C-alpha cells in the first residue's frame, strides 16, 4: 500500500494559512518537518507508480516535492510561505513532452497536466497543427478518458487572433489558447483516502492520449521527420 497523506499534514496547512509569518513557522518547525516528511514519502511512492507507465526524470520524492518557501522579491504578496504542498513530474528525454503537477491544500487540492506557457517555437507548432489538423483535434478533445477524468481543456486565451492566423479559421477558438492543460479537483476526503496515490497516478495516466499526440507534433514535422 502506497503512503497516504496524513490528516496532520492538512491540519498544519490550515494553521499556516492563518499564521503565515516567520515567527509562527519557527515555533511550529517540528510540525512542518513531519508534514514535509509525509509529503516526501507520498511523492516517492507516487513516483514509483508513475514509473510503471511513463519515463520520469525525477530521482526521488524529495526531488518531486517543491519548496514551501515563497519567492517574494517581485510579488506584492509578501507572505513568506505557500499554504499548500505541491509536486511536479518531468517526463524524461526530448521525445516525451508534457508535465504532471499536483497541489495539496485544505479544500483546494487538484492535479494538473499539460503545457503551461509553452515556448514560442512550441506554441507556433501547436497552433499550426490545430489549424492544419482541426478534425484530429476535435477528436482528441472528445476523447472519453480525457473528458470523463478532467472535463474540458483549460488555459488562458488571447483576446484577438494570433499573429499569422486567419480570424475565419474554423479552429479559431483553439488557436486563441496560450496554454493547454487539464485539471482535476479533489476533496479533502479523497486526498486523505488510503488509495489516493493510486487514484492520482491513474489520473495522470489518463493524460497519455493527449501527451502522445502533443509529443508527436512537437518533435516531428508535417512529414513525420524528427525535429530533434
């Protein structure tokens, strides 16, 4: 049985959200370390499950889990700590594209995966494929596994038509996307369940049809020749 998320981990996060300052954190450092240890163990077990169906670059649960300390240098919000635990999995090799992310917070937990703020060249490749293969995209967007797990594709959109594309293009709605990802929310009851690591793993696995398609269009040209 994979490591479960402890109720005390959520309790710590609840209290931290009410007392987001260095003095309180220092006084409750032991509670933080226990919560962090719990999340590292959870991430480590989840990593083991993920490696059964994908090639992941992360080396350990500690490598998966992100820092709780906020970078406040360029933010108006100067609270020093995140009030959640989060982790990310990077697919290995240049051929496997897409990333997995999870965030654990009282009443605000979710999983996400896809392409957030893709690089300029990748974004152009994605848009060219959307325009040239819109029927394939419509089919992909209706994939039962994706829809039943996540619902609709998420992402910020341009207010106008992207440069170089026609406003009359049938795929204009998709072409306006700036990022392309899926999300699934989880209740506190779900994340505290002993089977949550297994459920989260399956949630990520259900992105494969999307990741496989995106990996192909981002690593090969229109003739199927590798761009790598």
